[in-house]
C-alpha cells in the first residue's frame, strides 16, 4: 500500500464531509481505473484520529466525520491490483482520484 496522510486542523464540534470520485472511471466501488489495461488501484481509507480504524470507502459516496477534538487524521491508501485473468502490461501508469471536501 502507498499512503497519503490527510490531516485537518478543525474547530472542536465541526464536521468534515468527504467524497472521493474516480476521475477516469472505476472497476468497482473501491478500485480506480489506470492508464494500463488490466491494472487498477484499490483504495482504502483509515481514520487515525484516536484508534486506527479502516473505513468503508466507496467511490462516489459521502463520508461524514464529526470532529470531536481539533484534529481529524485520515490516511488514504492505494495499491495496484490486476483486474483480469492476465497480468497487466508492463510500464508506467497513472490514475485520477478527485476529493471533494466540505467543512462545516
């Protein structure tokens, strides 16, 4: 897994709403399409604020995080996976994940 830390400094009692969308399409609700045939990027989101908790991340669905303290610490992770019976082509690839943030 490759991790990207998403840390938010918030006002106590606020909310952070997040939505992740596949910019170039997806294979399923948690696997992004890439520029290589038969290669996807599996996505995972973990809440690191108090105890580590893996969340049910589904592309396109709204996630709501009530901020109990002043920090919201999330970890977005991706991992390349084959999406067919055959191995993916060899080479570099890219994928696009769009993140929408609403802070209340």
